[in-house]
């Protein structure tokens, strides 16, 4: 038994960790080409060919649609923008309810609020951490307009089941696939099962362009609405509208040529980028699966998990050490991680105080929904007691470093009695 670093021993991983090398020569050359062209954004917010963006944006959209096998890809400047545009595209209005999970990044729940919609929180499954279809069913009311599923940490939600649920009840299924660029369920890519799927190209993701997002859909009308909302659509509706393109307010959610050029290079290498993260996560799972009280991420049958995060469920009763103390010991060994993810979103002041827009509490003035603790017990338990989270997207971990991560976890686990005794002393 070697002495734990927390108790004065030598850490397993001493050096600063290498960050993931996401940018290479090809990205650099792509940016130079755009700079040399002098056109850093090709959009005009008025009718005409430039309404759809510049050459890089158009090329990226065509390449993305082909790669994902969808009718339309509409780029935006972030996944947050994409989620907001999606809410506008489906015609969400004040008081309409959108069912979504509370264990996700806050942008998921802010998107409906932007249109006066009411987020309704359904709990997550404790195996995949994605929205639980049973909890969705329990929350459907006459006001429900959409289900906003999140493919959390890179694992697809129960998408086929959710789409059927939505279709049977005349609801929209929107997918927040910000963290799951290449996940799949039974061969269908996450993001392409819902009416609209949204991906993120933000710095921390598998592939990125600094900031950026892509919406995908097979529905031509939804695609048109997304494009109008992205680019001051009210200016162009009279001339460009094919059918009903009123009832929307346009913004500037446009992607620059610079971002599109980088994203094009990244998209061409998406298999390699995703595979690297999957390999690291697999090494961690295989190397620690046997540890008691340490449940490595599940992969539902037929699903591909992209491992934006590798999230372990820690059982303090079985390990015999508190999660906090175990975490301190892991950190001392040099294993980078967090405990918990985000607190269930209904704890945010915007929900607790039921005030989003203006002084009177709009849109909650249109709803009886309240946001107390206990709403989603699985999310609360995972966050407060069980989750230990590692970010495969953050590090350039070769096999040797992956082995050290495993060794660090195993060392703390093996020495848990020593750790517990020291914690009590
Ligand atoms: C689940 C989820 N949704 C939405 C977003 C927002 O993405 P963006 O930063 O591109 O706006 C993120 C970003 O981390 C996310 O993790």
C-alpha cells in the first residue's frame, strides 16, 4: 500500500496536464484564407443571396447536413442561440409549457423563457442521466407544447420513445445535443430524431470554432423559420416568405465566416476527435469498473456514448468514505475531476422567485408551476451525493496518462480505510 498524496505520499500524477490540442495547421490556414478574403461575415439582414450567409457558412451547412443525413443544417453563433431559435421556430408562445430536465446547462431552460414559455422539469434516469420518459408523461398537460430532451454528457436520451410520445400527442421534440455531436441510438444520430436538434461548437466541446452552433431539421418550414429568426427575418418576410413566416421576431444569431471555416475543418475530423474522447473514457471505465461503490457510466443497449463527460456514481456507504473526502484524495493524486455537475436548475433564482422578464414575474404570471426542492429527486441525489465527473474533452491523454488516471483512482480506493481513519482523526 503506498501512502496517499493527501496524507503526505507521492502523487500518481505530478505534472500539469496537457490540454487537448484542438487546433492544428489546417484550422490556421482556413482562418488565414478568410482573413485574406476580407469577408469575415457574409450575411446581410435583408432579402437577397447574402441573407443565407457567406461562402464558408453555406459550405459548412451543406457539409453538416450531408454528414448528419438531414435535410437542413442552419448555423448559428452558439447552441444557446440555436435553442432560442428552435423555440421561436415551433411558434412557442407565452404560457406554453416545455418539458425539460433540470440536470443540464442553464441554456436549455432559458430558451423557452425567451418566448414567455414555461419550463416544466421532468426528472432524469439514474443510469443515463437523460430525461426520463415516464417523468415526461407525468408532466404533460393541455399546455404542453414541446419536450426539450438533452443528450447529456454525450449519451442519447431515449429518443425514439420520446419522438413517439411527442408524435402521439401532437407535441414537438427538440433535442439539445450540445454535448453529443456524434452519439446515436439504434443507428440514428442524436440530434436528428427530434423535429429540431441543436449542436454546440463552443470551446469546450468535441469539435469547436470558438463559439458556434448548428441546428438540424428535416422540416423545410422549420428550417425557413430558423433562418428568419437568425437574421432579422422581419425585414425579409414579405419578399422571402414561402407560406406563413410571420409570427416571429428576428435576431442576429449569425455565424461568422471565421467560425465556419474552422468548423469545416473540425467537421472533417469529427470521427477522430470523438473517437479520442471515447477511447479515454473506455480506458477509465475498464480500469475502474470493478471498484465497489464506484459505478462507471452505463451505455444503453444500441447507443453510442460520446463522453463529453465521464460521470461515475459514487456510493459513500459502500466505499466507507464521504464523496468530499474521496474527492480531496483524488485531487491530491492529480486526477482532475468535479463532484456534482450543476444543481437542479429549478434552484436558480429565476425559478425560485418566479421572475424572468419584467417586474411582475412574467411569464410565471401565466402559470401555477412552482419550483421547490423534491421536484426531481434523482437529479438532486445525483448532484448532491453521487456524481464524480471527469471531462475527457479537456485533456490530451495518451494511453500512459489514461493508465495514470486509473492508477490514481485505484490507489485512493485501495487506501480508503487509511483515508477514512485520517478523515476522522
Ligand atoms: C447541454 C448544453 N446545452 C446548451 C449549451 C450551450 O451551448 P453554447 O455554449 O454553444 O451556447 C451547453 C454548453 O455547455 C450545454 O452543455
